[in-house]
C-alpha cells in the first residue's frame, strides 16, 4: 500500500482535472487527499482505487478512507406510486410498497430488489403517486448553463454549490404544467435564492419570460418576468428557523396558477391575471443572491395535472397567508410525520381518511378491513399506511458499518460483509442481509462512527 502523504503533491492536479471535466468517481481520505478515478475493488478492509494519477491501481486501508462518490443514475422503472420508509435510526428508503404485516414492511427497490424491514425498526411509511419524473439530479454540470464570466456554481457530491452571486440554468426541461422540487441548504443567517420557471433565455439572470420565486429570510415573492409585476408575497417561519428545507413549486404556463410548498406543506397559491399576454419557455434557473454558501440537491421535475388537493389557510392582513404566529400559518400546520395519524387511521391522497387494518398488498392493490367492510384500493391512492403499534427499537451499530446513498434520495447504514467486482453485500438488524449493485450507489461513507473523522466529514459537506 502506498502511504497517503505521497499523493499530496498530486492533489492540485486532481482538482484541476475535476474542474475541467466531471470525474467518474472521487475518493476522499482522512488526511484531506482527494483522488479522481474509479474503484477497482472494495473489501471490508481495503479499497483498491484506479486513478489517472497513478501508474497502477493502489490499495488503501478502509480505516483511512472517508468516502467515495460514484456517478450513479436511477434507471427508469415505471410505477404508480413511491413509498418512503423511515427507520428509527434515521435511514430513508424509497420503493414500491410490497407488503405490510405485524412483523415486517416490505419494499421493492430498484437497487436491491425486495427488502424486508423489521417492523420494530420502522418509524413510518408515506406514499406519493408516482411523479413520472422528466428530470432528476443533478448528476453534473453537463446540460446546465451559468451566467457571468466567472461561474458561481460548482458540482460536488450530487449537489450544486455556490459561494457567489449567479445563475445556473437548464433549457427545455419543464412541461407546460410542472412540479419542480429540490432541497436547499445554506450557511449564514438566511437564505437568498431565486428560482425561475418557464424562462426563454437561460444565459441570463433576468430572462424576459417566466415566473420568478424569490426567497430571502422568511419572505417569499412571486414576479412575472415579462411584465415585471409582483403577483404576491408570503411569509414562512420554516425558512427563518432552519438552514435547510425541501421546496416544491407547481406551476402552469397554460393557466394562471403557481403554488409553493415548503417541507410538504402548502404555503401559497398565486394567480397571474396576465398569463395570456406572454410567451413562456421551458427553462429552469437557480440563482444565488449571496456569497454565502448555498447548496441545491435532489432536483426533480415532473408533469403536474394542474389540480391542488390542498389549499393554504385564509389570508390574514398584510397580504400574507402563512407563517404568521397565532394566525393559522405554517407554525400551526405540522410538517409531514410530526403528528402521525391516530392509531389505525390512514390518510388518502385526496385528503380524506379512513380507519382500517391492512390485510394484503398484491398487484398494486391494498386490501383493508374497515368498519364498513373489506375494501381494496390502489396503493397510489394512499398517503400514509397505518402500522400495527409496537415498542420501537433501534438497530445495533457494528464496526465496519458504512452509510450508502442512492440517487433517488435513499440512504442506508449496514455492515459491509462481502463484495464482488459488481456488488456489495451488507447486513443490518433493520433488513437482514441484502446484495446491492455497486453501480447503484451515488456515495459510500466509511468509518461513520469515528470521532476523528466527524469534523472533517461535516466540513466537507460544504
């Protein structure tokens, strides 16, 4: 094995290669060294790394490896719903709900097939109708255009990051009626971000068409880029009290409607009286308004049917609808999962709810026993599933545990047991044993319980 310090001199060259073109994979080490390249093999003790900076593959002890980032892409797998399973240790897994019993909850995943999760370690299940994404990412800078002579945005570990004012945009990505969702995180006392949808010019921060949604501290404003008219404002306590949020903008260039959701809660719905007066494009912009670090990840673009199954609270003074303490704003509307449904009660996608016991799930249909008799519904019609109450447990930690992330947002901790050239096999009390395709991982973190590496890992997140 070559000592890590022998690669310090090569670090500058590695970063130059990284800036010139997106590397296939990146390995980071405990002494801050970075190597681009690709994994030759991974065992529970060693990483063998093949890099253009090395004459031949080099072997490293895993105890000195912080993480590896891989260019994974989620394959197309048509489904009518996506279930999100949350475990008691904080893991999140996405897939299609296969079964629910008193002992286990089963998901069909694209990265490991069917996985059976111990009911004692399942915190909750949420279901969304399949969005049929037309874009998910980011996976790199290809296809995106930046404004200004000096780019403000970089790509690192499945996220866009900025430390300067500027726009990063993509053309021909939005349907006429669309949902644009993403995760935003920032450093400093507030977020300064603009998102433009339906732009006709991605080379500038000020296109002549589209809708601009701006976020600054707890204030949100919507502007028509063509008419320059402001269409409304809102306030969000969530933006003021957090440094990361999930944002969704639903917009239609055919009607007069733009809707905003933060952390799955509806904030505001705006209508544009001049919608018929301008031509709309299909471009999407993210614009940083500050030199403070800003990170955009988990971008998803999907068609929208133009229908809202929920509306914001009634308007209260000052033209703001939500986020005003004591006025029925966001502080009065708990985020998804904070207040679970009463025992045995399940929420439907249209806002209704029913009491029942899950009998079986087959061919996308869930059979339930209810006070009104046995019924069957498409799984996609549900938002939550009532699980049998249990005394929750948390899985044990083991030396050699790794944290694996996937491009759909799933994240799992497991002990690395065995490897082949194309697969990793891991085990956990959460799900027993599973075999994963190496090509499905977007990131694998090692030594995740090491206090020695905790500060470095947190710093490198930015």
